């Protein structure tokens, strides 16, 4: 998924006539559990201090297998988690004002090792990317946000140039379209971005040809869209790249060029990518060299302006909340806390890292019941 930025949106009404920023009070943390080679027990919640950004872990609030990626419903206090195990599943939880979770239900995905999930823009469907067998699953959501029996399961076919990592299709991210646009599925195994229309009435995926192919061996992992809707960036896990695309009027992707995800020596495996809330900077987490790279978005291609140590070797995911950036390092068992300079866009550490076993995903939540009717926009 892309970095999560919380906003209260009252149709553009705010102090300056625009969206009103929300300071999250809690952060939910996904992790790997023992069955998936991790040390966590499930989903952890941490309290966030709005002024300093400091985190205080409060404990595990949902014991569930390998909740390695989390997402929220756009309108309801509901959290979704993948269960990244061989017999893959998704789980749904109602979020209390204090960040506690109550189980709403779970469903099998019909695919192996789901590693990403997202809710459609209208809040009516949940979609999961199954890494193990390169498939995408669709679930309908009822009025309470509870997933029903799956309505579709689409499997990708093919392989890539890397015999170890691309021996078959490996769906790694599902990005629902906005305002009726196509849904994009990033597949690491086939060096492709697949485009689909989601039929809201049937919950089925309709392929929209042609798929977008990267160069061989890129291993695309995640993508991030710009708020202007005209640009997006794709990180290549296998070749350490950032690919810049123009989103055409036909909702296809036209390659503008490639830059390296890191300026550091060593084997670089980009994980998460996100556009800052102001749309001026792109952030990339680089595993192997343990950095967060900051790119300026003034020109056709991103320009590296800074690269800071993430606090560990394996930054798996990050999220921006207000002025803070929270980075989950899977192997170092920690969450690093940064403050982002509003002018330069560069993050700087502001507190000691927080210990959390095998963290893989950072998802903010505001416990203010008064905002439950507002939409949280994901950039």
C-alpha cells in the first residue's frame, strides 16, 4: 500500500478552506508470527503522543496468524488484516475508541500467502493480493464492514527472469482505483502491473488490457500515486529501482524513466513507497542498506535529495502521521520515530526506537469518536 496520511474531509471545509489534519492517537502494528517465521503474537496497538510523536506500545490487541499487512475501511471503524500463511486468509476487526480490536470475522482468500489488501474507494469490497500463487481475491463488505463469501479469485500466469524469485506469478499489491478508475495489481513474479475494472454489482474483476510490463528482472513490489492523479511511481524489489510513470487519459501507465532507489553501496531491496501529503516528495524504504530515501518531485523524474538511516537493516513499511514518520524494521524488532522537516522533506530521528517483535506494517488510527463519519484518505 502507499504511506497513510489521515485527513478530516468536510468537502474541502477547514480553517483555510481545505482538509483539516488529524493527529492519530493510536497506531496499529502488523507483524509476522511464529507460523510465518516471526516473533510476534498478532496485531499490536501503540499510543501516540501528538506533540512529540512518541509511541508507547500497549500490547497485543488481536491474536491472529501473520497479520503482515493492515488496512482500514474508508468510512467505518473497521480494520482488516491479511493472514500471510499457506492457506491464506483475511480477518476483520472493529476498532474501539481506545484502539482495542474486536473480531468481526475471517475468510479464506483461496490463495497462498496474502501479503497486501485494500478496500475499494466506495467501501463495498475488500481485495487481497496472494503472493504465493499470484492471485487476487475479492470479498463483498456489508453495511458494518464485515466481509462475505468471496465473489472472485483471479490468478495470474507466467514467470520472470529470476529463477528463484520469479519462478511464477507473485501478486504483491492491490491498489483500488479512485473515482471509478481501474484497479492496479502489482505482480513481482511476472514483472507486470495488471489493470482491472471492479464490477460493483457482481464483485468480479474485469481485465483491462494490456497489462503494463516492466523491464525483465525489475520485480515490481509497490506503487504510489501522486495526489494530482497524473503520476505514479513503482519500486522494483529485485533491481533496486524507482520507475516513474505518467497516468494517461486512458488510465494506462506510460514510462517516463528509471532512477536508483538508493545512493548507498550494497544490495538494495526497496519495500514501501509513498508520496508525502504535500505532494512534493517521494519516500522509499530500502532494505539491505537500511535507509529511507527522499526524492524531490519537481521534474519528470524523481531526484534524490537525502537518504537517512532507518534505524535498522530491514525497513519493511512506514507511515506518515502529521509531522512524524514511523518506520517498521522487521528484523531489528523496532519502530523508529522521525520528524519530517516541512521545507526539505527530510526525516530526522526524534526519539529512541520502540521495541515491537517482527513489525511489518504501520497503520494510524484516531480514537476520536466524533470523526467516525469522516473519510481517511490514503495517499
